[in-house]
């Protein structure tokens, strides 16, 4: 307003001036106009340069050609603007010099810009961006701004000087008028300058804000996993995010507008177009799933959503669309469906029935397999309004109810129970169930699985029946065995007691006959009676030996460490005492220890050493040795003598009962001793063998398995 | 030697053995009366003055009991048990005279408090020696027990 008022005032003053004055005033006006023109030209030149720079930067950042448009137009319009400014200041050599400098700076600047674009085009994106970020361009631009500012200041200064000069030449009245006018003009120009600057500044700030917002949007759009794009109100797509290009492998030129159809499946395209056009016409959101072709040629399913962006009047200004790749989701859905199918099949094949009982709603979900296990057709549970308990065999019902109560407390259970089918069949089921609870511990669902285990259960029952039977049989056999053992004991006892009694009688009465009636008998008669007595005593020995053989086979073994050297010495002493007239050299290896039953080992050693004593009867001195040697990798005890020995051809009979290799007249014996030795050794898990030669002595070796 | 005149009780079911024992005692110059009981019950009746021996003065205990193990009715070990359990009889020396040398029998005999265990050998000469020794020991060398009052 001030500005307008001042201008009107100035015009009124000027209008009231005489012609000479008017001429002068007109000159002054021309000066002002000139100055304004220079300021304007300088400003627009600066704006052109800034446009070029912004365009180039946009191109380098986005790679989009359309950003180069201000740069391209800057190249042509700068020449004109420069020419214009040069003409306006043609009479001012200082300004002309500044113009020269400005031209050079601009040229440098433009060269820099084109260098960046060239680098970008030759794929040297990083180098191009480096130019932007290095600030080289900014420095040049600042210089240009500085120079432009200098020129403007100079023009303003010149205007004041020129106006001053004109005023100097006028009369006083006019001087004042001109002074006031000049001052007003200066104020006007200053105000105009301020306004211009403010307008330009606002414009620039808005542009910067827009640019920032645009950059943010693009960064965001490129960061999201979806493809997205924006279209004009009529559906003309003018921008896609980078992902669109990455996915389709297409170029912005191919995609612009309605070019996207080339990456659609021709089969679905008509439906897509129909839907999209309808949405554009109605201004309504659009949603659809359709395939889009990837760079590798494969189609991916996409969920597409398009939203209209409305302006303040509610009119659709733009469309914003996203395409979400649902390949994975589809795959997961398919896998899930497959798994469910597989689970169903597995349950069918494995005959597993499952259920989920929602404890909140009381609703159960059961598989047909489960119902079949309870003898019901699919849906039979619900149809018959049957409860689980109803179907359990009455004997197991109470336990079943307890299971359910338990599972609510413990969280899970595992059990077997019987069910009775409607047709009366009884089946065995095995079930597991567990409860899922919420955070407060409140039960939500009871889930579980059942399997029909009738066959296994029957087999188990059969097995346990057989086991019981077997155990019964074992008990029976044990009793029988014990009985037969007792019988054997009784038999042995009888043999020992009852068979010996008559022998004693025979012997006793034979002796009585010899003693009391010796005179009535001749030599032969007495001889016969002595034979009777000798045979009787032999029979007595035989019975004793047989009893011993039977005794070593019976009875428990008491295994322990046995001082076998001590045992051998003890037996040797006894043997010496029994036949003090014999001269026998015993060699007993000291410190030998065996692991076995001491009583049995004593019997075995007594037999072996006794045999050695017996069969060395013709030797003088008799040499008998007891010790331990290694034979075929195992330690064996041995008894060696230098007696009669025997022919190894008959060694096979050596350890059989009643088997003798010598005549009774040579060496007495019953042939039971070695059989007894073998039985004892075998009961210890060992073996016994002999090595001998006729008249060269014999060696008996034995091992004790555990020893 | 009051003791030497008291009878010897022979518990033996085999008459041949009984006769031979009698003969052996005689050969060993042991003149004590020989009372023969043919089974365990008879032996106990004699000792307790019961049954066929009712009225016998039971304070007249035998100087020694020669006891076979394998007997009809009541076994030798049962007789031994009864004698040792009876306050009136428990001091009588008991010698087991048997064919058995089963360890169990020997052990059981000693457990029940037998004074001696002799196995009858088949050889009668040995048997005769054993009997003579027994008589010598139990009737002459051994200090007899005072009768239980």
C-alpha cells in the first residue's frame, strides 16, 4: 500500500512539473526503469542457473530423464538472458566486466553439470554422485550468486547517483520535488526488491520442502517390499518405485502410462483392465490378485491394491497403487493344505483318531477315525449326543472319569481303556491327552489322540497268560526237580545205609564162621570165606565211591579263593599217613591259589594225588609233583608222577565211570575216581586231560574256568 | 563202678547188625546187659518207662545209648532230640552208630548234642575194634554222669 501510494504521489508530482522539468523527470523515470530491468534480468539469470543445477542433481539421484528438462532449457535460455543483461549494461564498463566474469562462471558451472550427466550415463553413478556431494558445483553457484548480487547493488548505487545528479541541475523547488521523488523511488525500489526477494525466497523454500518430501517419499517407496506406483486421475502411471523395475526388468519408458500391460498374463489381463477401468471411472479403490511377469519370465501372483488420492474438493487427483508378491504366502497356503491332507491320510493309515475339545464353548472337533474307534459312523458323536464316558466299558468308566479330572490338574495323561461299540464289540484304546491353558492357567482346550490297540493288548494279554503259564510250568518243574532231587538224596542215603548193612552182615558172619568154626573148614573153605570178605569190602568201597560221584554232582557250589597249595599239602600228609611204608617224594608248588569250591577241589585233588600214589607203587622212589603251568594260553594245574602211566590209545576212556586201564590185580580201584574229578572240574567250568606213556608216568592237567 | 553195671541201650532195627554188635561187645569183653530197641519209639518207651516198658524204673538209665539213625517209626535223630529235651534223660551219653557218613547227618547229630559219631565199617574186624573201643571209653574210662534227681 505504501508502495502504491508513493508511486501515485510521484506520478502526481511529476505530472505537475513544467515540460523541462517533466523531461528531466522522464529521464529519471527511465533510469529507474532501467535499473529495475537490470535487477529483473539478473534475477531470472540466477533462477535459470538454479533450475539447471537442481535438475541435474535430481537426475543424478534418481536417474530419471525428466529431471534433465530444466537443465536442457537452461542451456538455451541462459544465452538469451545473458545477452539481455549485457545490452542493459552496455554503457557500464564495470558491469560489462562483471558480465564477462559471470559468463565464464556459468560456462564452468554448465560444463560441470554436463560432466556429471555424462558420468552418470556411462554408468559411473558413484563418480557422478561424488561430484554432487563434493560441493564443487555449490562453490561455483555461490560465486555466481555473489556476482549477480554485486551487479544488482551496482545498479542500485548508479540509480541513486544519477538521480542525485539530475536533482543537482534543477531549481530549488524542483530540487525538493525531485529529492522527495528520488527518495520515494529509492524506497519503492527497495520495497520492490524486498518483496521480490521474499517472493523468490518463499518460492525457493517451497521448492526445497517439496523436493525433500519427494525424496523422502521415494526413499520410502523404494524401501518397502512391495512394488508401487502412482498414476494420474485418468490412470496414466507416471511413476513406479525401483522395485517395480527390479522385478519386471522393464525400463521406465516401457512402463510409462499403460505400458504395464506387457508384464501381465494375457489370460488375466482383460479382467485386470476391466476392473481397473471401472475403478478409475467410479473413483473407487481397486483390489485384485493377478500374475505379473518377473524379469526371469516367471509369473508371480500379486495382490494389488489401488487407492484414489483426493484433493481438497474430493476430486481424485492421483492414484496410488501397491502390488504385493504373494508367491510365498501362496506356497505356505499350499504347503499347509498339503500337510493337512497328509496329516489326515497319516491318521487314516495309522488309525489315529484325534480330537480337540474347546472347554470354553464345549464344542468338540473329532476326526472320523476317532469315531470309528468308538464304533460310530462319521458324525456319530454329535448325532447320538454321546459323551466319551458313555462309550467306555463300564468297568473302566470310573477310571476314565478320573483321567479327565486328572488331566485338568496335571496337564496331560496317558492311559488305556476299553470301549464297547454299539454292536457290543469290546475294543482296547490307547489315548494321550493334554490341556492347553491361557496365561492365567485357565484351561482352554483338551486335545488328544487315540489309537486302537486291541490287537496289541490281546497279544500282551496272551503273552502274560503264556508267561503265567510258563511260570506255573517252571514252578511245577522246579517242584518236580526238587522232588526228584529229594528222591535221589533218599536213594543215596539208602545206598549208603541199607546196601552197606547187608555187606557188613556178610562180612561179619563170614568172620564169625572163620572164628568160631575154623576147625570144621579146610584150607580151601577158609580161603573161600576170605574171598567172600574181600569182595564184600570191595563192594563197600564201590558204594562209597559211587556215593561220592553222586555227591559231587549235587549240592550248591560255594565259590571262594582256595589255598590250593595248602590243600595239596594236607592231602599229601594224609596219603603219607595211610601208607607210611612207602617212600614218596612230593613236590608241591608253593603259593598257588584257585577260585572254586574247596570241598569239591579237595575231593578232586585227593583222587588225583591218590591215583599218583597208587600207580607209583612199583617205583622207588616215587616222584609226585603238583603245580601250575601254562597250557595253550590258559593256566592249568597239574599232577605228575613217574608211575605206570598208560597207553594214550585208551585215553578216551580215562574219565568214564567204571573205566579202568589197569587190572585190579595190578592196581586196585573202582574206576570212579577220575569220573569224579572230571565232574568236579566241569562244574567249575574247566576241563581235565591227561598225558602219559606206559611205564613213563602220567600227567593230569585241569583248569578251573573261573580260577 | 556203678556205671559199668548199667545196661547198654542199642537202638537197631537190623537183627543181623544187632547180633553182630552183641558179638563185638562180647569179643571186647563188655559184659553189661544189652537192651535192644528195634525202633525209635521202642527206645523212647524204654527210656521213659512207657508202653511195653510201663513201670520200669526210669532212674535206671542206660550207661550209654548206641543209636542207629535210620529207624522205623521214630528216626534216630528224633530219639536224640527227645532225649536231650528230657531233663531226666539228657545226661545219658549217646553214640550214633550208623552206616551213613552223610555230612548233614553228622552235623545234625552234633547239633542235637550227640557225644560221639561212629560210622559202622563194612569190615567186621574194624567194626569189632570200634565197638570194643567204645565200650572201653564210655563204660570204663569216661566218668559217668550223676543221675538226675
